[in-house]
């Protein structure tokens, strides 16, 4: 999902809320205006302050009704469909408000106000949605927030989609290229488009492609972090939770990589910010003495800084409390050092020593209780990492990944994850990747909560190799 689509979806919430408040205020003003008061005198006492104090929370209830009605869906929908939902949602909202107002009848003795709120809210919200979508489409016509796609296949469906998107740029789709087949040359050209940010999505429209080719395209899209969509005629059965679009009368199915999209991403980011800030505050009594002991140890600074690979394969500036001697990183490529100490992860992209001689005395202690990773909470606040997710690995390690293993780069790296609570360093790399992929494909708020709840228990009851302490 493009950021502009997500941004507009989020902005609709406060806009709807303000629109409902304005509708409530206008309904009150009209009822007490001379025009209507002369036609039907006001026979009840309704103070404006008391009235608005009731409207403010009721508008929030109305927003919840809107959410249930699908007015904040992250998938794009036709304007006519959205406006129809607005009418139904406003009507359902007023029914809920009336049900609540039944217990506070003194505030709503005026049937005029109730009917006026319903009518004005319907008109105002529809107008607000129309203006918002018009602005969004205007941005698309200027190329802002456009979803750049590559169509693969030379069928009539592919030609129809290309002509349709070219004719209607306001839909937010731009065809960057159209290839007949998927081969090494096509891969090379797509990668060139990716380097210049001219591709977000791959459309497959040829039902004559064999299964191997389709899976190769899907695997390629996962590795390169591109959205994969295909014509409904291509596969008789879709993904577990497919997203269906309709373009030029052609049903197109999008295969989502993870539930961590749309509102999932918004929730996770808010969750990360809140709990990272809380954990930073709670860990201050541990951070301060750690800094002091590291300064006294004089091994090259408080923090160990390096580049790691983050979401989408992009490098991030990473740091944690220093736990090794100065220039320890260089020893991992020293043949004599490797010959003497070996590598627990030999045969995989990872490097791990059971009894690492590079670790200092202070480092051994803070590693034992994962204190060295506390600075990662600051990386979470900065948006480089998440509290839960795959561990961030070094660029030279990622270069040795098998293509299918690069799917772990779909989301932000995490401080902890399923691998960390399932054996920590004792897990084989392939098993770690399998757990990370399961997390990416089956994410839920509850899963994050369970992982965070188990992490301190694992730290206290297990060593870095996954064996229980006696």
C-alpha cells in the first residue's frame, strides 16, 4: 500500500469527527434560529454547553459505527460505493445515537434536531469524502502517490488493463512497462525500474503461464518486496485472504504478503512507540550503571555501531551497548581466529561462537540478561526497528541468503521475535527463518503480546544457547 493511501485513510477519521461535530452544531443552531423558532416555538430547555458535551462523545460512537461499516477500509473502493456506505453508516449511526439518547431523553426532546443531524451529517460527510477523494485523484494525475506497475503477459486482458490505466490516471495506477514473458531479461529490467522507484506492483495476466513460471514470479516479487497481483482467470483459487480489485471489468486479485499492512501497520507503529517509550523509562535504572561500567572498561565507547539490513533490504544505522573488545568485528573474517574457535552457524549466512573470546567481562554480564540490547528501544522510537520481528542481520550475511529467505526483510526488524523465544542462539538458521516467515504471514496483535510476554521469561530462564539455567 502506498503511503499516500494510508495517510488519507488515517486523515479521514478526524475529518469525519469534525464533520459530525459541525453537523451537530448546525442542527442546534437551526432549531433555535428565528426562522424555525417562529414556525414552531421552542418549548424545551436545552443549553448549548450541555448539548455539545453530549455530542462530543456520541460523535466518537458514530466513528466506531463508521469503522464497522467499512468506511476506513485501507483497500481502494469506488466513490459511488463509498458514498452509498456513508448513507448507510450515517443512518446506522443515528440509530445507535437514538438508542443511547433514550436514557438521556432530556437532551433530545427535539425531533427536529435529531432529523437535522441525520440529514446534515449525511450531506456533509458525503461532501467531505467527495472533496477528499477528488484531491487524492488530482494528486494521482500529477504522479504523486501513484502505484507504478509492470504487466506481464500479452493477452487481451493485459492490453485492456494497460489502456484502462493510461486513460484514467486518476485511479492512481501507472504502467511502467509491459512484458510478454518473464525471463532473466525481464528480471533485469524490473530491477532497473526498482532502482529508480518506477515499480511497486507486478500484474500477471497470462493464464497460459505454467505453474513454475507463476511461482517464480511470485517468489521474485517477495524477494524484491513488490506487490503481486494477478488476473482472476489465472488461478481458480486465490490466496488465504486475497484482495480483489475490479479494473475495466477485469477482476484482479492481489496476494498480500502479510497482515501487517494498512491498519495493521498503523496499530503496530503506535504499539511500538508507546511501549518503547515506556520500556526506556523503566530501564533507566539499568541503563545508567551500564553506561558507567562501560566507560570504566575503556573498550572503545559505550555503543557498538554498525550497519544492519532493515525493511525492504535497506540498510539502517544500528547500535547497542558495547559488549566486545575494540575491532572485534574484524576477527570474524580472520582465518586463524575461525580455525581456532569455529562457527556454530557454519553452512549458513550467520556467524556465532558458543564461547566468544571477544566478549568483555562487562559485556558477558549484560549479554547474559540482554541488557546490551536496551538501546534498541531508541531505534524503535526512531522507526528503524520494531519491538517484535525478525532480527536485523549484517549486509554480508544477507548477501548469502537464499532467495526465499529474503522474505524476512518484508517488515521492520525486531528486538525480539518467535525465534528468540523458541531457542534463541540454539536454533538452526533455517528454523529461525521459518519462524520469522510464520510471524510475517500470521501476524496479529495477540501474537505480538505473547512474544513480548515470553521474552523476559526466556532471558531469565535460558542462556544464550537456549539451555536452561540450573
